[in-house]
C-alpha cells in the first residue's frame, strides 16, 4: 500500500491504495470526482522528492503527494 496525500486546495483526506507505479495511482484517482480535475495540473512527489514520470516505481509504504499549482503575492 502507498499513502496518497493531497496538498493545498484539494480538500481530501489521505488515501491508502495498492500501486506499483504512479500510473496505478493516476488510474485509481481518475475515478475520484474530487481529484480527477486536478491530475493534469499537479506536481507529484514521492517520499518528498519531486518526480516527473508516471513510470516511477513505488514500494510498500511510499508517500505520494499531489501538489496543485498555487499563486501568491
């Protein structure tokens, strides 16, 4: 199981899901109406390290963080 956390304006409690890669996480979240619209614009971190590839392998206990774009002044 991996832990998926949602940061910033995504108001959703963390999820625990079975996933071997970020492709698996993305596929699972496509079915979630609260999250699916954010998927295209979010940056992703695995264990607090930014990643760009959905091919990134995941291990049991990993933390996946979705970081939506924000603006500030």
